[in-house]
């Protein structure tokens, strides 16, 4: 069975094994599912395989540097919105500015406080997955409260199954975004759960029926060959 909501995912890119181990331990304690890469090239491959919610990225790495990984990811439309926290021993203002201008969403100077880095990771997570912080989500006349696990449309309560609730949460966090079936499987069911992609279609059908149980237009959009979107 999948959990009430798939764990938020973080890709940790750090070439120093001891630092990587400490950070992975603390991120897992914060509730993240952690993937690890020891260099920039491995990180790029891992992002292509499964885009994480957040990336924590060391600047100074052999072969492909963190700043170059950041630049490449922020240039690509499909990865541009992934928050990147850049870790660097470069404390000069010019380096911080360069990191942020390359597209990093936050810049943390080494040596850093692990507690502060965890707080910054949580802040980025709230931005991309606000439901994890209990933020009420709204789209048109639909309102979703992650804390009470209730959904309303035009102020009428909707009855949704747990999987449909997770699907709707995913859509409402990023209205307009087209989600492939594979991306929905990762986000809603979790990466360690094997489910056939056709299962997504079944639950999308159930979600559509639930959203229209008191009337109103179907807010979900099927994008042929690509997936589904809200709005």
C-alpha cells in the first residue's frame, strides 16, 4: 500500500562521502526520500530518470561542477522549476551572486549548520509542495485542505478515495502543469511501488467522477501522448 502521501524527494549531490552520509541521514530524519549522486554527470542522469522535488548541490566537484549542473537544469523547461540549494565554500559576494544568477534558489556557505540547511530545504519544499506544510490549496471553485483531508467544490464536500485525494493534491499544487503517467506514479504511489501505468487512467476516471459529483465542468485535461493537467 502507498502511504497517505508519497514522501518528498531530494537529490543530494556531494562528492565528499562523509558529508553526503551526514546530510542523507538528516534529510531522511526530516521525512525526505533521499537519492545520492557523487558527481555532476551522475546527477544529470538521475534527474533524467526521475526528477526530484529538491536538489542539494555541491559547487566544487570533479568533471562536471555543481554550478554547471545548475545552469543546465535551469535552462531546460522540464527541470527549470526544481529548487536547487547550492553548497559552496566560496563565501565572497561575487560567488554568491554568480550562483544565484545561474539559477540557484538558495546558496549555503560551507561550513554550514546542518539545522539551518534542513530549515532551508523545508522552506523550498513548502514552495513546491505546499500541502506538506498544511497549506489549503485552491483552484477555481475547488478547495483542498490537507490537514482535515477534505475537498470542497462550490462549498459542497466531495467524497474522494485516498488515491484520488493524492492525485488532486498533486494537480492543485501545480495547476496547468502536464503530468505524465510515470511522473504521477512516482509522486502519488511512490517510486518503490510497482503499479501499471493504466492504473493511473483508472484513478483519473474516478477523480473526474468525484469532482463532478455535484455538477460542474470537468477541470481535468487530457493531453494526448503527454498525460493529464488541471486547468
